[in-house]
C-alpha cells in the first residue's frame, strides 16, 4: 500500500508543484508552477525557523511594539515548535 501526501504552495495554495532538488542538508525542495505565484522554492520542513513563512512579519510587528530580542525569540520559538 502506498501513501501520498498532497503538497500545496504555502503562498498561493496551488497544488501544481514540482520537485526542485535538495537543500545542502538533504531536505527536498519544491517549486510552485503557478505563474502568478511569488514563491520560487519552498520546503515542507525548515531547519531554521526564521526561514518559515510569516516569521518575518511577526518579528517586525513585535519590534514596532517594543519587544526585546529575548522576548521575540521566546515567542517565535514557542509559537512554531511547541514542546512535546
């Protein structure tokens, strides 16, 4: 029995995806084939949380509201990788 995982673009939500090689650490990269999409390549699991979509906007919002570096790190780490 084979199992398939449907992969969609994190930016536009399109399922028209193609493989696009591997990262330096061996993680599979994917490319969105939608011509209107601004995403060039993406991965399903990033090693560094700063590369995930939405983190930059969250950090900028926290900086504008006066949060410090440690507070920002604590919030972004716990929001994206909860402790098991």
